[in-house]
C-alpha cells in the first residue's frame, strides 16, 4: 500500500466559497452610511424632530424618577435634578388635590340634587 497517496479532504477551500467571500467583502466596502453622506431636505427635519422628542421624553422621565426618589426620602447631590424633582412632586400633589376636590364637589352636588327631589 502506498502511504499518503489518498486524501479525503483537501486543504484548499472550494472556488465557490472563495468567490462568495470576496463578494461579501466588496459589498461591505461599497456600502454607504449615514456618516459618509449627509441627509438633505425632509430627512433632516424628520431627524431633528425625532431628536427633539427623545430629548423631551428623556427630560420628563428624569424629572419623574427624581420626584419618586425624593418622595421616597433619597437625597441628590445634583442641584438641578433635585429642584426638578421637587417641582414635579409639587405638580403631582396639586393634580391629586384637584382631582379629589372635583370628586368631592361632584358627590356633594349629587347629594343636593337627591335632597331636592325628596
């Protein structure tokens, strides 16, 4: 028997696989991204609106979280977050009082109307 005369698997990759790899690499190099080409017109305004809304949502969430933390008794070293949390707590308390007074006034009015009907 001849030694080493028969190989089951070759070390070279097949030509199809190597062609696919080269094509994929070329596509990656040719792809255009947002960083390379600046957006124009409608896309710019949409992007600006999106960033503005996300900033507004983030700041609102930050104040709500600060209010919850201050309400729970935690302390903050950042003064602006602390003040925003205090203001938000005040707003929440004011809204709660408003809702409670409305409901009590409505129940009183309904009681008065019932008494008039009797």
